[in-house]
């Protein structure tokens, strides 16, 4: 294997993935004496923490997306390529993108994760997860279609099934989804329908452990549950889902088994590594954990390959406290910046201490004027936590126009309780009610394809 430290400049850095880890690695290398190639199968960076607001109609996909070329257009040493890396050759130091090969001296892999159904992949058809723009649009379609279908349904039992929303997983995503759907039913949509009372919607949040928001302090978990209950969400902990099929969710609570009829089931329970984890493991012989994440060294490199780094949700970094770091944006951001700094130090003949994550805290939005924030040294709840949550998310949005648009929309939503992006897109939504045909349907939602 060629040692990248023996190469003469320009040093070739290839970054696979334009999420938080890959993007911040590229930005940190913007003024370095290297050539950077960023490869992603999407042409935009997605601010995943706000995907649930797309799914519930508060924001549109373009509000939380930033074109990668626009973000990096002032980084003259950086080239952005649209494509999907399907293989790597660590011996010749090349990545394969379709029919093209791209040489690297340093490889940074940041391809993230996708939702996991713990071996029950057939559940995905009935319970979509939330990792991509398409996922959010599909969730939005199902949520708002449920209210439309309930409006037309005359059978009380079937109507109840349409107005029953089951969210599986009591982490931040599940909590935020449950709170947002409750606000839709109790406030935003309350005056929009004539045959149904949307406030009669039943929203269930299911968690297998003994409390929601397990990473948070217990008192904040209790506060979150109390706030959700006040919004009308039924929180059920120590509840395991054993089957999802034919609009029925089967639960196990202790020795008791229940079935819940629901037309809208949403998944927020688990994640697994992207397919690149398997490719890297096969090509380098490195270990993976049960979720498919690559077990990395203390400097985020792969054992035996000091010039290949894995960061973000794809990496299992357990050197800090014996447990893998959580798959959250701040971890990926700090890892991307660290690896970029390490590359520059190596080129100067120096090194860096092992990576160490600085945990600035955890946040979760519950509803209007309600959130929980755990900063370690201080814990916030209620209005001040909600305000802190807003400011932090505005701050970490990538481009100024995204910050401005989101801030304006949130201000408008705050005073009007209105969610202006309540579009139902996708042919399935139309044919379900016997409207239109595929050839005549087009999208007006931020110029994104509807057939996703």
C-alpha cells in the first residue's frame, strides 16, 4: 500500500458523502495545500434534524437543503462530483464510481446510516422511516392523506383506523414527530374539515425501554412525557412491537399482547450503517458491529489503513467511554473537522492526539413553547428550552438563505399555528381517491420529483 505521506503535493483527498461529516471535512480543508474531491449521490446537503418538520408540513425540503456546489463554490481546491461510490480498492488507492475510478491519497468515508427494522425489513412497506427527503415526503403524504381519507370515510371503525397514528421509537425523532402530529390534529387542522373532528385523532408513541428519550436525564424524560400527554399523545413505554401488517400493529407489554388498528405507522426506532460499511469491511478486512458500523481506531482511521478514515454514523468510535458515540450531527461535524486537521498535520510531518468528542448537549422539541435541553451542566425545559432549540437549529443550518427562510416560517407558524407546506404529493395519494392519472400529474413542491 502506498503511504500517502510519501506522495508529493498536491495531496489527493477523496471524501465520500456530503452529510455533516463529509461537508465539514471539505470546508476545513478549503485553504489546505491539497486537492479535494467530494462525491455524493445527491447534489445537496440535507439538514436531517429538521426532516420531521418536512414530514409534518411545517417546512419544505428546499428549506433544509443546500446545494453542495453552492456551499463549496469558494473552496477553489475542491471538486464536487455527483455519483455513487460502489467499491474501493485500498491497495491501488482508488474508489470506483460507476465506470470511473478516482485515485486518492487520503480517503474519508462519511456515508451515514439508514433506518433499521431489526431483521424485519418487510415492515418498511407499512412503517416508513425518516432519513431522506423522500422519506419525509412519504411520511407527509401518509399523514395528510389519513385526515383526507377519514373525512370521506363513513364507517366509524375504519375512520378510527385512519385517525390513529402510531410512532415506533421514543428517541428525539419519535418524540418530535408525535408532538408535531398532535399539534396538527389539535390546532392546525381543527377548522379545516367538516365531517371529522381532527382533535379526536389518537397518537401513540411506543418505546421499548422504561422511558422516552433514553439519552437524556430522567427528569427531562419525565418532562417530555408530561408535555406530550398534555398535547394528547398516548406514551407507552416497555412496549415491544412484534408485528406490523395489514394496518395492524401487534404489541407486547409484559405478558400481554395487543393489536392496534392504524393506517399510519411511522418508524423512528433504529438505524443501521449504509452499504459502504459492508464494502469497506470486505475490502479492508476490518470489523463491523451488529449495526454494520466500521470499528475505527482512536484517530478514526481503519486498522491497517492509516489513510482511510470513517466518520459520522458509519463509524463505531468506542475509545472515549467504552460506548459508541451517538449518531448525531455534532459527532459527525467534529469528526469531519478532526480528520481534516489530521491530514494537514500529517502533511507537515506532525500528528494529533486521538479524537475526543466534546458533548455540548442534547435537544428535543416537543411542541409549541415546549422542548427539553440537556447541556450536562444545566438542564432546560419548557419555553426557554424551546427558544434555545430554535436558536441552535437556525445557527447550524448551512446557508444564510436557509436560516432566513426557516426563521420567517417559524415566526409565521408561531403566531398563526399554520403549517404552509401541507402538500400531498405522489401518485398513490391521488389514485387512492380516484383522482388523476400518472401522466398528467406534476409536482410544484420545490421542484422535487413527486414519484419518490
